[in-house]
C-alpha cells in the first residue's frame, strides 16, 4: 500500500464548493491526505480555514481522510502557526500534517531575533524544532481535570520550550494538548534549499521532485543514520505532475516499488475536472493507505 496525497488549490484555481466535491471523491477513493495549498497573502484564505471547512463535510467526517496544511515561515510567527495546526490536528482526531515551506521571517519574530540572517535552511531548522517542541509541550496526561481538588493541570508535566536561536525566541508552552497521534506530522519538500541533514533531524515526511528519485532513498537513509533516526521514522514521497492520468497510472506503481518510495503526491494540471480525473484513474492503481491517524496511515514509528 502507498501514501497518496492529492494537491488542492482551493480558493484560487478551485472554488470552495468544487473543493467539497473533490473531498468526497478523495474520501470515496481512499486517498490518504489532501494537501491544501497556501496562496499568496491576500489572494486566498488561509489553508487552515479551507481545510477546516472541508474536514467538516459529511464525506470527510465519515472517512479517514487526512489533511496537510501548507504554510511558509514568511509572515507566520511560530507560536501562531503551531497553535493553528495543533488545534486542527486535535479537531480531526490526529489526521493532520503541516507542510512547512522555507521562507523568510515575520513581523512578530524579526524585531526580537537575537542574530537574524538570510540562511533559509537554518531558519527552517529552528522553526521546525520550535514546532515539534510546542506540539509536545502540553501532553494530554497533564490535564487532570480534578474539580473537587481544584486542579486543572499538573504543571510538572508541562514543558516550557524556552527556545532561543539566531532567528527565534519562543518561551511556550502551547495552550492546548496534542492529538492522539502526538501532534501534526511535519513535512519538508525543498531538499535543494534545506539539505538532507536538516530534513533528517526534523521532518516526518519529505516530498521530492522526480529528478531526485534515483538517489533519494539512499540520501535520506544516510542522513537519518547521521541523525540517529531509523529509516521508518520518515516517509519518502515523490511529487508527480499529472497531465495524462492514464499514462501516469501505468507507470507509478513501478516507480514507487523500484526506488523505495513510500508514496506519491499528485498534482493535477488544471481545475476540478482534472483533479477528479486524477483521483478516478490514478489513485486505484496504487492501493492507498489510510488509518485512524495520519501517522499510522503513513506507517511511521511513534513520535518520541
């Protein structure tokens, strides 16, 4: 079985009502997750808003369809993005991920950055560490809820982050507990900018372009070994542009099997009809993987 992600440009190329029809088709076909793309500021709704609307539709609620929120480090303070993504992950019962794109800073963090620079890989590295720390800073076990004893939470279990790097200063903790999967999955998809070592230290999923396929499994495995993590802790997914669904359907299973890939991210050439054709013709050939949480659907080892 394979991870199957379908990209959705809702609010730009595709209207919210058309996106709801696509959600139903994806849920019926057993798609692992829909990636809600992030548009330019002011040109579209935030991905978390669109995903929240779609995740509440009948088809999504009655399925194990997962959701990937796309966002950039640019214009997103870590605490704000951590809170939005964690809340969405809890609301979906642990079926969420965050695809964090490497970018620049934000108006909250930059004025207090100890030593800001322009290295996008180093910035992403810090941001990823902060997200992981915040998502686990308030474990569900800390919520006691003892009304008679007047104890809401056991503060010894709460872990303030107290992060101070070159780009960010974040105290924490987050104001909400983690979902059943332990927090959203973190997705990286710009190997050329980030480098394999940064990805191996932080990511749960890495999405690569087809040109990187021949060596990606070897490169990822070597970087994970240096980071002290097993290969099973990170899923390797290839992004595929689908212009001719029948041709792609005929070649994808062999591509996945030959190169040690864990799945595919499918990108349609156009609007609603192209996405629906992609789902109808390509998805069934790959035996999509689904489960109660996105972490288990991606067959990842439990979060530490």
